[in-house]
C-alpha cells in the first residue's frame, strides 16, 4: 500500500468537511425551528431594551431622591436620564425595523434563501446587542451609581433625624397603651 501524498490528504479532508457540512445542512432542514428562533432573538432583545429602561425608571420614580443630589449632580443626572431615554427610543426603533423583516414567519426554514436570511438575522441581532451594550451600559452605570449615592445620603439623613428625635426631650417615645377595664353594670 502506498502512502498518500500531502495534496491527496488535503483533498480527502476537504471532501469529508463538505460531506459533513452537507449532512448538517440536511439535518437542519429536517428539524429546524428557524423562524421561531429568530422570534426568540427579537423577544430577547426587546426584554433587554425594556428591562434597562424599567430599571432606571423604577430607580428614579421617587422624585424625592433628587433632594439628595447637589445642583451639579441634579443637572448631570437629568441629562443622563434624557440621554438614556433618547438612546432607548433609538434602539427600540432599530429593533422594530429588524423584527419587521420576519415578524409574520413561524416554524421551519425550508429554503436555502431563508436559511441564509436567518443567518443574517442572527448576525443583525448579535450586532444590535453589542451596540446596545456599548452605547447604553456606561450611562446606565452612571445613573445606577448616582442613585446609590443618593440612597446612601437619604439613609444617613433618616438615621440622623431618628437620632435627633431620640435625643429631643420634648418628643415622647416610651408611651405604652394600657388596656382599659370595663365595669359591669
């Protein structure tokens, strides 16, 4: 038996890869859920955008929190919130445009064109998530950090007020209610 040449081994390897890729493609078309998978990518990205906005909204929904910022911090936080709102709207619009390309399709991918389109959609959603994170995360981190500072200041102010009330002799703090006895008639 003769030894195979390097070129022949390379061709055999390439042929095996091609057959493997063809088998994988055939298997994919038998049992895929391509359009449903694309819908899940869309939904996942929607949850990411909505969740980010909801986290910031909940954190700053108590308008009294702004009392614990100095004037410069208030300006910075308001600017960051406005910027976040604009970014979220921009990303929501972009996500809607991507989703419109496949919103009415469900089930299996059945053609090579649809298969290629699904691959492009997957890349579009991946690029979207990467861009979203790059643009929004720094602002989100800033707002979260500032909220933590304000909450810490609020807690310190409440503790100081409670301590001051405990030391004020005019504030009654140790009164207990006694049960009343009813007299039988």
